[in-house]
C-alpha cells in the first residue's frame, strides 16, 4: 500500500547528507506513484513532483533527520499549499444568506444540505431553512423532509410545482417573512453532466444570486471528479467544493485534482451518512491522509523545533569526560517530553505504529523517574556514586517511590552511562532511542 511505498521511498535516501539530483529521483518516483494511487490526475502528479524537486535540491539535512524525512516534509508542505493553505469558511453575510448546492446525483447534496443546516443550527445565531428543488423525484423531496425532521430544521417544498426557479424564489420570500437567515437550496442532479441539468441549475443560480454556490462531489469518483468539477465550474463559477464520502479508506486524491483544475477552495468534507459526519476541510490533514503514513511530518517538524544541537554537543563532551549526571539525564527526559508523549512519538514513526499498537506505553512513564531525581541533592545528581542505602531510603521517601524503584533507576542510569560511552558520537539521538526502548 501507499504507506509502505513511502516508507520505501524514505529508505532510498537513508545515509545521504544532502538532497541531490541523484538520490531524489527515486524518491520522487515513489511519491508520484503514491499520488496516482490516491487518484490524483497524472498531469497534476507530474507537475507536483517537479515542484517538489526544485525545492528539495541542495537542501541541507539536519543531523537529526534523514533526507527522506525531509523530503516527506517538503512533499507534505507542497501538498498542503496545493490544496489551499488555510481552511476557507462559508460566506454567511447575506440576510438571508443563500447557499446553492450543485453536483451529480448521488454525490451527497441532500445529505450535505442536512449536515450543513444542522451544523449552522448549533451556532445559535443561525436559523436555517432547507429548500427542496429536486422536482423530478417525489422521493427526493421526501428525503429532504426526513432529514429536516431528524435535525429539527424546517423544509420548504411545493407539491406539484415543476419550476425550481420559482420554488427557490418563493422559499427565499418565505425565509424573509419568517426570520430564517440561512437558506440552503438542494437541487436535482443527474448521473452524468447533461445540458438540461446544467441549464436548470444555471437558471436557479441566476435567479437567486446565492452568496455561496457549493459543488458537492463524491471523493470516491477519483479521476472523473475533475471533469465534473470543471463542467459545473464553467457554468456556475462556484465558490467552493464539498468533498463527500471521505469515510473509510478513500484517500481523497480528488481533492488535489479538483483544486488544481478549478482553483476553488474545498470547504467541508463529509465523512459518513449521519448528520454529524461533517468536518471543516483542513489541507494539512488531507495531505496526511493522501500520503497515508504515520505522521512523520509532525515528527520531523517537532524534531526541528525542539532539537538543540548545541545542547547535544555539550552533552557529548560531558559523556566523554565522564561528567554525565542525573541533571543531564533529567534535561534529556524533558527534551523527549517536549516532543510529545511517548505514544504519540511512537505512533509517528513509520512502521512502528503498527508494531507498537498493542504495547501499553504510559503517558507519564517518566513521572517516577523525575520525582526521584528531584529528590536528590545537587551533589547526588552530579555524582551518583555517593548514593548509599541511607540516601536511597531518603530519596524514596521524598519522592513517594520505593527503594526498589530508586535502585532500578540507578541501574538504568549506570547502564545508560556505559552505553553512551560506547556509542559516543551518537549523542542525544541515541539516548532518546534507548529511553524509548
Ligand atoms: P444527492 O443525490 O446528491 O442528493 O445525494 P444524497 O445526499 O442522496 O446521497 C447519496 C448517498 O450517499 C446516500 O445513500 C447517502 O447516505 C450517501 N452519503 C452522502 N454523504 C455521505 C458521506 O459523507 N459518507 C457516506 N458514507 N455516505 C454518504
Ligand atoms: Mg438529493
């Protein structure tokens, strides 16, 4: 699967200190393949990898990071950028604000209309009205009524009226007269783009001048989504995209393709059939999803933020001079903790997530250790060899631990000091690994 492929792509770069034309080529090939697997349009995937390549070449790789990891960060940043940077909201400035739904039949317009009404309703200041303009199937009008009842939102429909423009206009009048400040117009769709449908929705669009025209698209339709999006955008110049059916395994590559082709923000996603299954679209989360891997990127980011190379160098000197003590130990623990809790950290390592799934890691695995060290005097911390039975007893009492726990920590500390001497050169990175393992 995708995640394995990217893992492989990472390995290809292992051991190189700088990103170069040669070592980047294979990785980019894998990234391109990953995008294609996620249903990203071929041309777009190619353009994308070219952009990443330009940005990647010649970048120095932090000592703590593998070039492959840096590449993944570049890939993710670029993906996020491509999908629209910051999350885009819905324009609700009108009174009433009119929102028009467009899209193919089965894309999820009716469901999303309900979800959006439900979402807005919780905002207290919003009183939404749902409008049934799918006049071809009585079942469709019924479906919207069922949804409306479920969420406690009024549905406007006109039995027997076959003119969606009229229905929509009447609904807006009804809204004005009855204090609704958001009008959500659900429309008819066809199984494929056809002229009659386009003309109809274009007419409704022209007549009611919505603040927001939303194009609803099934994320599972993959490559087809691009053509549909383009056809609707050519006619409606819509304001935003709703990506539905992003539950389950759908990778959502359609998000990238659509954004590249029509250049409109994706505003919400649908993640299930229930009314609550709606989420604001976050490009960075979507990038994670498309890359389909453990969250390497945030691990890389956190490492970049937190890792203090000077600190590491100082530490190495201390180890070399045999001056490593409990204070250093403590600051190392704090370093690790700054990066997140252990479970998070382990989950971010590609491959490890699966293997460690069933292993219990306490979030506060270091609590006792810290308490014990805090109960030591500065002298004891820098020269642990002075710790005799009497001192250990005092420390155990002071830290609320047992003498066994104190002994265990001392043992770990001694082992670690020995190992660190042996692995000199690895510094804090290796130490973190030891503490994690
Ligand atoms: P419309 O023809 O565009 O109005 O589409 P509908 O709203 O009737 O949805 C078509 C089908 O897709 C229905 O069975 C919905 O329950 C389902 N559906 C809509 N949105 C989602 C979603 O986000 N996830 C899942 N799993 N199903 C959805
Ligand atoms: Mg419908």
